[in-house]
């Protein structure tokens, strides 16, 4: 998957997909930070039934194996814009509700971000969905959330292969990858621990947030 491809995602913006498995806004980003500077990650989740909260804390435990001070966890329902924007590295957790709807806490929070500057921030998303029950809307909320943060200038990392999933359509899919880690606690809960572990290692490498991390 080499080179750059010009993609028009739902008429919202033109994005470029590169071989590093990330999305970048079409507007140039001034990104000058020290790549190997130890940075803290803010993990923000929205959860109505507890499933996304559970995955968020399982993910935190996986990060803690590498560095217990690396990640702070926040419920987006009780988060201020100032808390959210203080992080240069963000992990966002969102479930898809009904036939492709945002979780209610995220739906309330996202309008508050209007006009914010997220240029230079690195964002990775994990999404929860039910591919058997809602196969035509699997992880749709991820696609909506990704669009919003990229419109504000953020870089999207943590893309995840669509293999080993069975679904019909998804707003989170671009070619053979999701714009996030895909978690299905309804139909594939046995795969969740291994998926979390692999994705956490991937995000740590892509965010470059550990000292003495190989270039």
C-alpha cells in the first residue's frame, strides 16, 4: 500500500492515505515536536451499557504493562474541552448505536469542539459494534468521529485490518482497513484481549511516546 491516494470521504474532505497507515488532513500540518519525547496519552470513551468502558480500562491495563504513567482515562460525558485539548496524543473510544448513530455522550460533546485547533495532535480510535446484528452499520460511529477530528486538523493513526470480520458495510472502512480498532463484544468477545494487546503495541509505536523507542 505505497504512495498516496486521494480520497473523497462522503464529500466531507479530501484525505491522503499513505503507506504508514494513517490519515492526514489535506491542509498542511505544522508538526515539529520531538518524536521521542515522553508524552502522556488521554484516553476518552463514551459508554452507555458499560462495554466501551470495560474495553477502555482493559486497554489502560495493557498500556500500563509498558508504562503505568502513559495513559489517563476519562469518560467523555464528564470531560471539558480544556481537558480534551490538553493532550497531544488521544485515544477515543466510541460504540455505534442502533443503525449507525453516535453514542449519546459523544453526540453531545462533538459540537463543543467546533472551531478547535487539533493540528499536530495524533488520534487513534477504537470502536465497538455488532457485526452480526448490525452488519450494514458496523463501526459507523467511528467514521463519523474520525471525520470530525480530521476536519479540525488531527492526524489519524491506529488503522486496523478488516480481515477476520464479517459485515456488509461500514463508514469506518477505507479499502482493507478500518479507521480504528474494531471490537465486537457481542459476537467475537473471545478475540478482544488479543486485539487490544496487538493494537496497543501498534499505537505505542505509531505515537512514538516511549523513551528509548526505536526510530
